[in-house]
């Protein structure tokens, strides 16, 4: 009798537990769909930029005007930008006329002219227009709508939605690419299509274990308060990186791809981080969670490692950014020079 009673209690507990799980899953799905419904109602095909979209661009320009030189010297000088929605690209520029673009009008808030063309192949990157490269980014509503519809049904989209501060930072991220292209065209053009860096090592246990140690030491260097500690952790990072390349017998091409991609995307992520300090979004707050982000096998680990090296160099020697446009500049090599001299 006691065994039967015990069995019934266990069965009831199991049913309650399963019921709880079901309620949670259904709640997550309902939340996901309600959020998607909200964002899918947004107009992302307008033939003009909305007031909110103009203000977002102005926010990025104001930030660069006040802080651009603190990120990279001379970075604040170029305020041209492309913003696109699902149907149109909008060029915000000082130019009087731009081949292939239709003039929309002058905007007093930005002090710029606005042009438009069909968004046949919009790029969140740097786009060549006329005789220069211009940073290009989707509207905040377009970006958030895309992400809300891309996540699994049980995933809460609120986690990845970009707030105003982080969206501003993503605009600045893409403007870094235009700055790189306009100031070191040869290097930018040669590596702008680089992707899947070191994908041949994704299944290598040694590669993945050691790169996590690199990430750990890099994160500790960022968090360290004393110069001597920053220097010590930097040396550990460099030693781990050298060990990984030796143990895994990496080719010179793969090593150069790491260096180039960290220059290309690491600097852009660095600027994004600096510009998103006041963001309350989870995505922005996790940019410094270096060891966790490097666990993911993909190019984002090099965005993160490049950003991390830039932040460490800020603590070691502020002048490092005056060299970033030098041919074949490498953040890790610059870090090595500092470590050798100390």
C-alpha cells in the first residue's frame, strides 16, 4: 500500500513538473510571437527616412564629434552615411549630386543632403560611392525586425533587440570600415571579403582549448588595474597565441588571416564597444565577455579577440592608434614590442 502511495506521489510530481515545463515553453512561444507581431507591423519600406531614423544618425554624428578622436584620431571627420530599409538605401552626404542616386532633399537637423536608390543589394559594411567609401547600416527597425524573426520560437527576442545606444554604436562600427577603406585602401580591398577565418581548425581540440586560454588572459589584462598586471597578462596572451600556432602547425596564410581580420573587424568592434558603454542591452553588455564569445566557432571570435587587443593596448600605450593605418599593422605585434621593452 505504501509503495502504491509513493508511486502516485512521484507520478503527480512528474506531471506537475512536465506541466510547469509546458507552461514555460508556451509562455516563451507566446512572448516570441507577440514580439514578432509588434515588429512585423513596423513600416520598413518607407521612401523617406523617419524622424526617429534621422535622430539616430544625428546621435551617431554627435557622438563622433565629441568622442571620435578618442576612439581613433581623425575618425570624426567623415560624417557621410548610408542607411537602408527593406526597400531603399538613403545616402546622407554633402555632395551636390551622386550618380545612380536620386536627390530627396536637404535635412536641416543633419546639415546634409539626402539621396535615395532602390535597395537591390544593401550592405551593412562600407560601400563605394562616387570616389569614396561610405559606412552603411540598416535602420534600427529593419535590424530588430530581422533578428526577432530569425530566433527560434522559444527564444525571448527582447534579449537581442538593440536599444538606441547600441544601435548608434553599430552605425559607428560600419563607419570604421569606411575609415579603414578610405585611409588604407589596398589593405581593405584585399581583405574585405575575408570570412570563415581558420575554419579548418574548428574541430581541433588543441586549437579550441588554447584559443580559450588566449581569451582568458586577454580578458584578465582588460580587467587588471595595475600596469604591471596588464603587462603580465599580455605576455601570457602572446605566449598562448604563439603556442597555439606552433602546436596546430598553422600556415603563414592562416596566421595572416587572423591578423588581418582582427584589424578589419576587431577595430570596428572596439569602436562599437566604446560607443555602446551606456547601452542597457544585453548584447552590448556581453561584448566584454571575451572567453565566452571566443568559445563560439566562427568569425565573431576574431571580432572579440581584436577588440580585446585594442582595449589592452589602450592600457599599455595610448599612442598605438597612430599606427593603425600603417601597412600590415598588427595589434599583436605592437603588443609584443611593448612587452619586449618592459
